[in-house]
């Protein structure tokens, strides 16, 4: 089944649900048994029977099956947030004395998780630059258990050579985990390139409506069973209601992403022609340094990118952002229906990350043009 069709129909059978065209929300903590024999058979794995929502729920299962199919994985586990997915995967893979090699462009709280929490349990962390992937072999400490990647990075959009990293990791018996939230499984399938585990913050494009926080992890049967066992112990699962909202968000992912991509491409190209703009960090632009590598491992580009302006005062930066606010929202998330802006390196940095939403692109461009005029008026 192709992805667009899968998002609508895969793992769903209305005849199981009185003909309901959407999966019911199984709002229950507990699933009880018809008989002692049924309980015994379920315990011995002879029949499939849900027992308790922390370990599995039919609504959540629909979401997990769809994600597994999209990520070309054997299985998936859904979580109450992207960080729950990331922390559970890391904790499932490491033990005291292990080392984690972390890309230096990883989402900030992942750095803190490694340097604070994992460090307390004797797990060490060091860093590599996404551009150094080809020379990684010589720089991997002996006891490295996990290489963690984020490609494209979600602030400055560096592209990591996924084939190169996974080849080294496989040879050395190291587990690779990638945050695939920016590209989504529609535009990048890391498992096909040799990566072991894929994690997402579903709070961005997968949910798509800025009304939901969730996460997912996908991988081989063996690894995902370990992740599932760890999830049952740590308990950071998604609620059935949120799993339903995630399924609903996923149904429109292909059309939303296509529009995000079209608008972002147009705005990024337009920005790169503006005299005040010194750089546009959008992997979809041919002028972007990582574009060729991106094109070799991705089939499309989503709508989040950063651009830099000729450096000016804090007042100029504030005037620029405030002039965007009739249409853009000021906030740090991304991937929703609404356009967002956030100063990429603080209010003195003259660099902005935007998440291009589903508004008419002419309206967005007009507001950006006005904000550039406001910036120009300041020193
Ligand atoms: C790239 C990236 N990964 C992971 C996360 C964490 O996801 P969540 O907020 O769903 O826990 C975020 C959140 O902003 C993110 O931007």
C-alpha cells in the first residue's frame, strides 16, 4: 500500500467497529477477560488480547501500525511526547559504561538528557559535527553503543550522510537513532539507508494542527520490542484520545506537506534575492551547501528554515519580528498549520527560523516584505 493510501486505510477495518469509518477511541485503562482460560492463553501469547493501556491500546495500535508502515519498519511505539520517544529509546539501548555519540546539532533537550540524566547512570556522551560523518570511524570511542543523528537539523539544517554513518555503525555493532521529524517519513526513510531506530516529535508535522504533543519510535522487531518493554517500565505512553488526534492529523499529512514545501520553496527563493538577506538555510534550495546530499537521501523538503539578515541592532531585530506578527506567530514550535517565527540565535542574532504555514503564500510574502522595510529603517 502506498503511503497516501496507508494514511487513510492501513490498519483500519470499519467492520471491526460497527462500520465506523474512523477508529473508536478506546477510552479505557483496562481490558478484561471472558474466562480464566482466555487470561491464561493471553498470558502465554497464544491469543492477542489487550490487558492494560500502558502496554497497548487498539486506538494507539492503529497509529503505531501506520507509522511502522510509513517508516518501512517492523514495528512502532507511540509516546506522550517526542522527548518520551527519544529518552525511552536511549534508555532502552544503553547501560552503565556505554558511550553515546551525539550530533552537535541535536535538539537541545537531547543534549541535556545525555549530559545530565544519562551521565548520572555512568553513560558518557561526546559530539560529532554532521559534516564529519565520512571521517567518523577513526573518532568513535571504543565503548560507543549509540550514534544519535538529526538530519536535517532543526535550526541550521545541516545534512548528515546517513549511508556513511550507518555503514560505520553496522560494522562496529553500534545502534543508530535518528530524529526524522523535519523530513517526516513521507520525505525521508532512514531505515532504507541503514539507520536502526527512527524517532519523531509528532507534535510538529505528523499532528500538524498545533493541538497535540506526542512522539513515535520505529524500527526492527528486535529493537522495537526492547523499546516497548522500556516504555512499559517508564510509562510515557500516548493517551487513546491523543492517538486518535494523531491518526486524524496523519490523514492530511501528504497534502499539508506538499503545500508547506511549495510555499517554503517560493519564500526561501524570494528571500535569497532580497538585498538585506545574507543567507537562507533551506535544504530545498540548490544554493544550500548540503543540497546535493539532501537530494540523494530525501524525496522532498518540508517548510521550516532559517535565514540571516545583514547584522543590525537589537531594536532592528525586534522591529523585524514585530512587523511579522500580523500573520506569523512568535513561538518556538513548528510544523503546524500556522506560520511561525523565532529568532534563531537570540534577539541580537539577525537570524530567524520560520515555519511556513498553510496561509496564502502571497500574504506571507507581503508581510515579510513589510518586515524587511521595518528592519531597513533601523541601524
Ligand atoms: C527536532 C525536535 N525533536 C524533538 C523534539 C521534542 O518533541 P516534543 O516537544 O514532542 O517532546 C522537538 C520539539 O520541539 C524538536 O524540535
